[in-house]
C-alpha cells in the first residue's frame, strides 16, 4: 500500500512542537516497571545510551483518519517520528501507559509508513527484518504492536516515519 494521496513532504516541512525522546528517567513514567527493565537491559549490554534520541510529533493535520481509512482500521493513536543524523532509537518495544484502554477495543494493529525520501545510512529494524532504501509510502504491518524495533540514522538527513495504532 503506497498511494494514500498524502503529500508527506509538505507535512514534514510543517512539523512543529515535537517531543524529544532521550534516555532520561526523570521524564519517563518510572511507576511503570517496564521502563526500568528497558534501561537495565541497555546497561547490562553496555549500550551507548548517548546515541539514543528521536522526536515524536503529534500535530500534523488530518492524516491519521486518511491513513486509517486506507488500512481499514479505527485509529487509537498515531505519531510521526524523526531520527536525526547520527542517532537511533535504540532496540526497544513501545511502552504505552494507555495500553489497557486500547486493549478494551480488541486486538491492536500497528502499521508504519516510510514518509521521507530514502537516504543511504537510514535503517529501520523490526524484529529480524531490516528495512532500508524504502520508497515514500512503503507500509509495514507489524505482527505484534509491541515488537522489538530500532530506527537508525547513519545518514546526513533526518529520517521520518508515520506510525499508527488501531483496531
């Protein structure tokens, strides 16, 4: 599925008010033990936590409903992620404090869409699958919305993806 009739470049050009994500336990909900488990795992494996940084955007017009319609899902939430040059998200699964509410609707589905022009050095890892040089609009359906993944940017340009959860 590639043709959503969405001008992704225009959306990217107008992104504002992003939420920067880094390894910062002061900003994480440490009442949820999964955050500490993730941090402990990275420390146990001597992971370079200074390389972890990305930005999530939640304001980008009515794209969510357009994509959800094409995917035949009812959206729960969506966001655009941006990994800047030289950074990565680190290997992780998403921890969502609203998960119990989402599960009341039934099985959660997750999709990711590549929305920026591919550049050498940009990589998205989902479990044991490696995605690189993906054309704009390429869409991945996840087997499980909590699968392990990692966005890596070894290029000189920002790497953007659109993610959506639904049922």
